């Protein structure tokens, strides 16, 4: 039983690391779209991108929770 709990702990740590890298990349993309974009179009694209990033994060977290537990 300890071995299964150890695997779940490592899987959780790996998942958190992957989500951190994903959100870091999403932040960099959003920052550059908003900061260096000219006009309103890049800001609209960044808002859509942010919504998609949040949706993907929620979906992957729900799937991960179902797989581990």
C-alpha cells in the first residue's frame, strides 16, 4: 500500500510541475501579446487564449484526479 501512495505522490508532483511549466509558458505568451501588440486585436486574442488555457487546465486536472484516485 505504501508503494501505491508513493506513486501517487510522485505523480502529483510531476503533474504540478507540468502545470507550472504550462502556466509559465501561457503567461509569457499572454505578456507578449498584450505588451507588444498594437491595437485591440492582440488583446482580444490574448483574452481568448487565457480562456482556453483555463479550460484546458480545468479539464486536465479533472482527468488527472480521476486517474489517480
